[in-house]
């Protein structure tokens, strides 16, 4: 593949100040680039036909994709590419890539931090402090705890490795065998009941696809320990929300840490806000630093210009 | 040293139910032991003269020590032995030992957990959740953060190692050179200003002695970064409380995590309760699990019976 020289690069993100920041980062690194920085849909409409490359977050107005007559490559800013895939509007000759490797470290910190927040009873500790109450609470340790990582892609594998270093037993589940040396055991998808039954914390790091949507439902909550916590840092629709709420109400699991939801922001009247044993964070587990993402894009752009294979290629049929 | 066979072991802890639990643990392990389980001072008074060995927490009524005519060995349940030392009432032929090695792991979890609680802005996150407020806060990561461990005994060394595994830069300060391979740099006591100036988190793991009391005062807060946090998991009097409060008020440091205080429980009217950027926990960073402590005592008891050197010997002149 011989890439067109001086391609038009359309940059979009749903927060305006980020678009300026991406433009500056790219132009600072490469003076020769033609950046079409778009903050709103009407700007995209004016520029989409000219675009050779699209560098965008997952809230891109997908309905405009069919107008991208010159488009050759989409670099997603997000590791979750389900919005692109589900639109079914990516022209068949267009390559889709997603960032790899940069989320693992921050997401591992999120998982470790909130596992410790649960074991050390931090929520109640902070409440007690607000009430000036000195009450030594029961605290627990990482020792003898098992964490189950569902989905062993680059994020899941990184989290597993970090937890292993901390002395936890880590087990994994994936549709393919990964043979990761820091896992105590790997389960195939058919072994999900056993995998869930062994885990004190179940961490979801699976991409959202047609086959993973709603993968955690009533049956899966039944398989989990009553003392277990669910941690979802991937995508809300992986979990059947009604089944989750029912499981929490019935004490079928001990609690949950949720960073992602079916609807974001989580509506004010949503019942999940009310559970004492649920920690809700506003989709911050894998913050995308523009500096990191711009670097990934520029490296891939160089490969593209040299006709090399791009990093983070998405199989559009598989969905990840 | 030929130890007396069938010694009388006086067991004391300031919480009654723990005394029963210790008695049960020891008797379950060894049917031949004579346990004098004491829950109150008057019980100690009746039994202290008979005691060959004292296995006790640091709230033992020290004024009774001179009556312990037969005492040969005190096994402290606490890693902090300053109450024993300061009483100056330990008969000169009595050995004092403290538990070693069992606190490091739990204290490392405390330090990692609360560093992440700060970086991930958990206190505010939980507040927002209570108000059903979806507000993506700025969160930070462990990368490029430096933790300074003051005191490289077994607890400090263990914490340093764990933090190193997590990818943090760890520096240490101690009065003796330890040459720990996982430290980026070791500072002597004279290098404290530089040590403090480099640390994003300063963790106190020094024993409380005459020379360390008040070791963190106004001058030391001046040396710290304005963005730094102090974490005290050792003993309250290491820190000059007035200087700490002044530093917090003036923004000379960014905050603190405090598990120990001059007065415990921390009085209701104490100003430290009121700082948003201070996390207060009720002396729980190194919970002493009776199971672990009983095991340590029994192992040392075996050594004692065999005339071997005991583990965790305290140098009463040094104070640790």
C-alpha cells in the first residue's frame, strides 16, 4: 500500500477544548500535516468528504461516515470501538484501529485502588471522618483473595499482571487460550460458572460485541460468591442492569464497583445510586490523555505513510 | 540459657474478648502451657509475681512490672514498644521482643490503598455519589510519582518493595545504610531535606524513640513539596501536631493520611478532623491478627525452650 502524501486528517472529539489540544499536539510534532479540526457536526459535514484519515472519539456522528468518499483509515481514540462497528457504516475499504497498551496501567491502578477501598472499608471510613467518629472498622487484606479477569486482551492482561505482583491469585477467562504465566488458571468461556465461583472480585475487561452484550446476567450472579464484588470498567451493556440490581437487593453478591453504565451520565433517579455497597465512578477508569493518544496516532501515521501494517487493527467482523 | 520447663505465661490485651481468643489459640496449639489470662489490672496484680513470660499489648499497666519477680521475657504484641521502653521499669535481666515481619504486608496495602485514594480523588468521588452527582474529576496516576519511606526496618522495607513493584520510584531514609536494591536512592539522616524535597508522598515507618519524637516539624514541612502528602502509620508523636496543622492551613503541603495521633481516639474537638485534604483512620493500618501474633509467640517460645536466640529482640537502649 502506497499512502497518499499529505493526507487530510479529520480530528473530532465530543469535548471542544480537547479538539484544540489534539490539533496543537499534532501540529507541534509535525508541521507538514493538514488537520481538519472539527468541534461540531456541521464542521464535520463540511470536511468529511476531504478526509483521508479520521482520528476520533467514539461519539463521532456515525451517520456521516457514508459521505467520507476519500476515507482510508479511522484511528479510534477509545479502546471501545463498538459504536463504529455497530453503525455498520464503515466503508468496506476503510481500516479501523484502536489504541493499545496505554489504558492498562491506569485501569490497573483503578482496579487495585477500588479493591483496596473495599477491603479497607474506605467509604465508611470517610463517612466516619465526616462525623468525627473514631470507630476501628473491620478491615481485610489482599492475601488469599482471588481476582477473576474476564477478557485477557492488553488491558485485562496488564491488570492481571499487576495484581499478581501484589500477591493476589489471579485467574482469567477468554475465548482464546493466552497462556499468561502470571495467571493461576485460565478458563474457556464454557468454564464461566467455575471461574465466577472462584473469584472474590470479578473484573470485566471484555470488549462490547454482539456476543458479549449482557454476558453478566442472573445466571452469572448466581454463580458468583455471596462475598464477591463485580468491577465493570469496560462497557455498561455487558451487564444486565436489572439482574445486577436484583442480585444486590437479594444479597447474591456483596457489592459492585461500576465505572460504566447503559446510560451515561447515570440518570439522577437511577436505583444504582442508592446502594451502600456499590461504588459509582463517572467513567474515569481509563482516562484518555490526549498526549498519549496523539503519540499513538503519530506512530501509526508514520507506519501508514511507510506502507507498514498499523498497530491496533480491529477485526470488524469480530468487533474488537 | 536453659529455660524453665512449663513456664507461667501471663497474657494481657486491653480488649477482653481478645484475651479469650489468645488463650484459646495458645491452648489449641499446645496443651502443656500454663496460661494466666488477664483482662483487668486486678487480675494482673494477682498473677504478675508468678509470671515467667509476659505476652502483652503495649497498654500493659507498666507500673506493675517491678512486681514481676520471676519475669524473664516479654513478647510485645505490638511493633511499637515505646511504652515498655519509656516506663524504664523493665527489670534489667528481662528480654523484650517484638513481632517482626507480619505488619509489612498489611501496612503496604494501607499505603498503596490510600495513595490511590488520593490520586483517584476517592473521597470526593464518594461524596459525589452520595449526592448522585456525575462529575468526572481529575484523576492522577502512579507514574512519575516518588514515595519517600522514612525508616527502613522490616515494615518500611516491605512497603518500599511493594511500591517498587507497582512501578513507583521509591527512595528511603534511615540512620543506617541498608543497600536495598529496590530503592532508587537511600539518604542518611543528614540528607533529610533533600529526601523530603523529592517525595510526593512521605511515609513514616520509624519507631518512636527519644531521638525520633517530633522528627517532622515546621522545618521538615518547609522542605516538602507543596504537592506532597504525609502518611503517618507509625506513631502520632513523630509529628509535631501544631506544625502539621499550620502547614495544612498555609498550604505548605497538599494533605495527609493519618492513622496515628498524639491522643487516641482523636478527640471530637480536634482540628485535624476538619481538613478536607486529610484522611483520618482509627489506627487500623497494621491490624494485629491474634492468629498471626500467637504464631509468632509460639515460635519464639519454642526457641526460648530450646535455649536459642529469640526473634525480634529489642535493644532497650536504642529503643527499637
